[in-house]
C-alpha cells in the first residue's frame, strides 16, 4: 500500500474555524443540507438557494446560518472537511429541524410567491441532505 501526501504544510485556520472543526469532531454526525428550488416540470432544473446549512435552532437567523456556511466552505477549501450530499442513507431525525426551520419556511414562501408569476419554473422547495466529515488533515488540525 502506498500513501501520497499532497501537502506537507498545514493550512492556516482561524480560532472560529478551529472551534467548528472541534465541534464536528465531537459530534456523532454533523448534518448539513442544501436548500434548493426545483421544478416538477423539468427534472434537471435545480437552483441552490442556500448551501452548507447547519442549524442549531429552528429560529436561527439567516446571518448566523450564512456565517457558519462560510466557515464550512472555507474548511472544505482547505481540505479539512468534506461536505457530502450524496448520502445513500440518513437518520431522519437529524433533518427534522431543517424542515421546520424559519429559513426553510421563507424558502417555501418564495416558491409560493414565484408561482403567482407567469413562466416561473421553480414550483417546490427541497432539502438536499448531507454530512460534514473531517478529513485526515482535519483530524490532525484538532488533535
């Protein structure tokens, strides 16, 4: 068996990023999702409304969700985590919060408002389920 090391220098991470990495490490699973707008008329028509969403409370503000998403994306770019959206199985209870959140209800309202306009193709909202997982590099960053 051979091992290839792509990068011998650890990426610089902020205290916020390190705290988030530690949180991901300490959780049994770290559910994330992507809020999407979809069309029942055209299966391939998908628009991402909000990506890398991890909620801690159903009433969480858009600002805090976007700030955490920015951190998650930064950690992914630094190859410290992987954001996996092609899950074969998932724990339904991990995602109940997302369907009941204020932010998701805002997305549903957007779809309703859009449906009143002629030619608007996005007729339903969708929660694409995923997980954030530490990479080997990420595990080393928090040990």
